[in-house]
């Protein structure tokens, strides 16, 4: 049985990854290490917090002492680093915390892997490190060889972390892999990001704020397909390699917003065009040929199915998002663990 550290496991993708591992891998034990920032929500792990194969530890990846103590105690076989500040708009307002968590936090984890001889460090990165593509060149895609060309403090911090990961591989032979995935969507997505924000605003008949002309293109992947890609990379990926992950599901933002409105039976008068995001990337599009060729990965969920499943999930899990909207989710840790500490 493998002992896996999942950092940032109370967030959107890390939380889905933990659910995925506990459901599909009876040979895994998981330790979730998460600082529970505004984006971390223990209710995302609510159903599995009592699972004997999961341990939750509250902590910050930039806290070297806490990270080393955990590695010493647990002797991890693998580390998957999801912990990050992840919202582009916040990085424009407050860049510093992005540099601290995303770059320095990654360095602490890499150092811990070297010190405790962890057999694999996996960095969860993003297609945003490649910058953007022009809208009038649909023939262009990001490959693993596309030069890094970042636009926002967020993407610059993620690219910096990737460079550090590859530098540790070359200098110290740290056994690393990196995945660079396109935009994810699905259950437990924090409602500051496009898809969950639009679903919730539509449900509450609030305006749907579309940046600029709404023609920016994102390449959407259902979160479970991303989780399966990471599982495959951990098992069969070559050390020192980068794998792009994406499913050729390019959509203009306005198209996504209209799809959601139609499916929820709401009118397009809710759409409100607002001031554009500064430095707004025009188009992301992943070429996933390498992960398909080497690891046999292909996405299993189409956008039509995935967006319907996502809307159904938000309709069935009102308490999860209502607690976020009211701020109550931030008391969950106290409620869950306060009596036990
Ligand atoms: P998220 O913001 O939903 O979750 C981030 C989690 O990390 C939260 O639980 C938060 O509490 C935790 N965290 C933040 N700072 C921490 C710290 N210093 N120490 C420990 N934990 C900390 O993010 P997400 O959307 O789930 O993204 C996860 C990872 O995937 C990120 O690295 C992001 O860059 C990458 N990624 C995201 C997408 C996407 O579409 N969401 C796409 C590609 C890559
Ligand atoms: O209110 C909004 N209105 C709007 O038009 C929001 C929140 C977003 N948008 C636009 C901006 C983008 O073109 O929608 C698109 C998607 O925006 P986000 O959901 O903020 O995602 P993005 O900026 O594309 O970044 C996401 O994908 C890559 C994740 O947040 C990153 O963590 C990941 O690395």
C-alpha cells in the first residue's frame, strides 16, 4: 500500500483527487496537508474524513519545520503538490502570496523529498505557463516544447515553480514529474471561478459578469479526467518529464455562459459584460499527444456530459456552496477538530 502526500487536498482538484484515490485505489493511504486558506474547504472531504485510509493535517507548505516533521513521521512514497494560490484575478490584486506559496512552498516540498528520499514528487502545473494563443490561429496548440511565456503573477509563479522542479531534477536527481493541465471543471469548484460562479449566479437570478467581449477561449477538462491523468503519470510516467493534459474542448466564455443559462432555464438578459481582466489571455489549447502516446490517456467525459453532471452536482449539493457563500465553511475545521485538539 502506497503512502501518498496530497498537498492542497481541501481545494477543488486536490479534493477530487483524494475522493478518486480512495474510491479507485485500495492500495493507497492518503495524507492531506492543507493550510485551509479561503479556497480550502474541509466540507469537500466531509464524507471521507473518517476513512481510516485518510489523514488530514492542517499546515502550510511554506512551513519547513512542519513539512519536515510530517515527512519524517510518514515516510511518503509519493508527493502530489496541488497546494497553490490559484485564482488569476486575486494574483493581480495581491501577487506576493502567490510567489510565497507557489514558488517557495514548492521549494520546501522539493527539499523535503531530497532529505527524506521520497520516490516521486509530482507538480500539478497549468497550461497558463505557456501564455496564450491568438484567436485567429486555431491550428496552434501548446506542446511540452512551447516556450514559457507568462501573463499574470499567478502564471509567472507557476512557471517559476516548474523551473525549480526541473532544476532539482537536473541538479539533485530529485525524481520529479510535472503535469500541465487546461481549465478544469466539476464538483467542489470554488465559486470564484467562471463555471461555478455562473451556475450559482444563474440559480440565484444574479447578473453573470462576463469579462471583455466574452470571446476568450478556454480548453475545458472534467476534473476526474485530470485525476486519472495524474494517477497514470505517478504509475507509468517517466521521471524528469512534463506531460500536457487536455481534451480538445475549446469553448468561448460566452458560449459556456449561454450553455449554462439554457440548461438552467434562465434568460440571457442575466449576462452582463464587465471591464476586462488586465492582461487577459485570449486562448488556451493543449496538445495532449504525448500523454496519449506514452501513457494511453484520453479524456472520458465530453463537455456536454461534464457540464450537465456539474450543474446537477451544484443543484444537489446546495449546502456545500451555501456555506461558502455565507462564510460558514471556514468554521468547519473548528467544528470538526476543535474538540479533538
Ligand atoms: P484551489 O484554489 O481550489 O485549492 C488550493 C488548495 O491549496 C486549497 O485547499 C488551499 O487551502 C490550499 N493551499 C493554499 N495555500 C497553501 C499553503 N501555503 N499550504 C498548504 N495548502 C495551501 O485550487 P485548484 O483549482 O484545486 O488547483 C489545484 C492546483 O492545480 C493548483 O496548483 C493549480 O495551479 C493547478 N491547476 C488548476 C487548474 C484549474 O482549472 N483549477 C488547471 C490546471 C492546474
Ligand atoms: O467572473 C468571471 N468572468 C469571466 O468572464 C470570471 C471569474 C472569469 N471570466 C473569464 C476569464 C477567463 O477567460 O472566464 C475565463 C475563466 O476564468 P477563471 O475561471 O478565472 O479561470 P482561468 O483564468 O482560465 O484560470 C483557470 O485555469 C487555469 C484556473 O483558475 C487556474 O488555476 C488554472 O491554472
